[in-house]
C-alpha cells in the first residue's frame, strides 16, 4: 500500500485524485484549507486522513508530512481566479497563494524524516500565454496574467530546486479540465449551470478555441507521472491536443441539456481569437498514455452529473 498526500484535495481535480488513489488501495492524506468545504470529497472525508492546513504557513504542513511520511505527493492546491486590480495587489496575492505555498510544501517534503519518492505538481496551460499553438514544453513562456505568471514561477522554482531535492519532481501542465463535480466560472460548468437553470449564458469570445480534457484522463496521466516523474523531463503537457471552438462547446451543451438555443448569446470579440491548445506528444510517447474520453461523451457525463446534483456554486455574468 502506497502512502499518498494530496494538497488541494477538496478542489475539482484534487478530489478526483483522492478518489482514484483510494480506489487503488493507497492510504491517502488529504490536505484542505482551514475553512474549505469538503463537499466534493463526500463520503471520502471519513475514508481518508483529512487535515485542515494553511499552506501559506509552514508548521502545520510539516506536522502533516511528519505524520503521513508520504511515498508520493500530488500538489494540486492553487488559486486560479486572481482578477487584475488597479493597485497591482493581484500580483502579490498570486505569489503568496501559489508560489509561497509550493515552497512550503516542498520544504516539508524535503525535511520530513522519510522524504517522498516522487512529487507531482499540477501546472496550467495558462503558463504558455502569448505563444503560437499548439504549446510545447520547450517554448519560452509568456503568461498573460498574475495567475499564469505565478504558476510559471512555481514551475521554474521546482525545476531550479530539483538538484537539491531528495526526490524527483515534475510539473504537469494541464489543458482546460472538465468533468463531473466541477463548479464555478470555467467554461463548461458555467454553461451547464446557466442552461439547466434556464438563465441566459453570455459567450463573449465564441470563436476562441480550447483544448478540453476530461478529468478522468487527467487523473490517469497524473498517476503515471507519479510512478516515474522524470521519464519525460521536468514539465509535461497533459492534453488532447484537439482544438474546439467555444461556440461548438456551447451548442453541444445546449443540445445535451435539452434547453432552448435562445439561452445562448454569442458576442463578437475584439481582436483575433485566443486559442489555448497543448501538444500532448511528450506525454504520449514517454508514458504510453492517450486521452480516452471523446468530447461529446465526456460532456454528456458531466451534464448527467449536473442533472443529479444541485450545483454548489451559482454563477452569473459573462464567460470568456
């Protein structure tokens, strides 16, 4: 039995990771924020070692690592929504939330009596930013916002620190992940929530293209990275590599939710389309991995889940 520690365990991807690790027989320590809801974990809350820890401070983290002595760490905690503000405080907030937390977790991992055998950090497609698509791991990144920049900073710190760490570490740059249990203002849950509640869904940039990947495919990839973190190098994309226009995603979901087409209101974007597409070649060649869920099939499972559950977050506004 492997001992696994997951930070951000109550998040969308983190909760799926917890379930997957528990299902294969791992002993799972799940770290969540002190005030965080554990709704996504459901019955897993009592089946795992659940700990409330502030990752921006170090003492509680060290205690959790010393107690758990994990063989494998998944660092899934991150603040993804960091709106730009006039006083530039979003930049400082992003460093505090996404970089300091990573460094604290790395310190605890390296300092515990029995350091883990592998460390997998969840990165993001937003790190690439102003680059031609599909994005490849060797590109010089040009992130567009504080979130992408803070996540890229974490990637670079992890890569720089690797020679000093007593375990191999890798950053998985994930494409836009969707699936059952996701809520919030991301494209898929925003559209599903509005359509099922018969609210108008505003799509400001319908001609942008997105690389959408089902959470089950992401989790399979992360587990493979955990088994051999450096097989492909310090950074690996997990993606489908398939571009789909936002307009097409919206129309598929409107059909699957069996709601009126009039609920979709498409805007006209200023400037050229912004496409977010990762190239999955490295992951496929080094880990014999490929996504299994076709887009419409994956969206159907997500809609079916949403129909069975009251959404945890009600969202309004315009999605871009």
